[in-house]
C-alpha cells in the first residue's frame, strides 16, 4: 500500500515532473491511432487479419521461419479501439507507479 500512498503524495509534489506515464501513453496512443487510421476495416469495424499480419502480428510459423521481429511488433498491434484504450490505461497506471517506485529519471 505504501507505493500507492507515495504516488498520491507525489501527485501534489513539485519535486518531479511526473510525466513519464502520461508521455508513454501519449506516444503509444499516437502510434496506434496512426495504424488504426491507415488500416482497412471489415463491415464490423475490425481490422482484417491480413492487415494485422502485414503489420507484424505474431504467427508461430513465420517466427520459426526467421521473422523474429514479430515477437516485438505484435505487442504494439490492436485490432480495435477498446483493446487500445484498455492497454493505454494499464500503461498509465503501471508507468505512474514505476515512476514513484524508481524515480522519474529512471536511472
């Protein structure tokens, strides 16, 4: 419970910027909105499987065939807006707590 209390105290503190979580979320949002804006859509509003595969979706056959970059790229793909928003909220919470625990300079 202490990290949460420290976090809440840190919100009012002027000692550190406290922008790590917000900055990460903003950069991630911009990246994903760019992909969502350019990706084709099915009638239901989802991104087609083919578009996700071209963008780096994780496919075991392709990874084993040498496309290991998919292991990282697939973590940044979201097929719909609700998935994106949920992950961004998690990122803000995680990054904010990490900032409190480890400091805003992170090294």
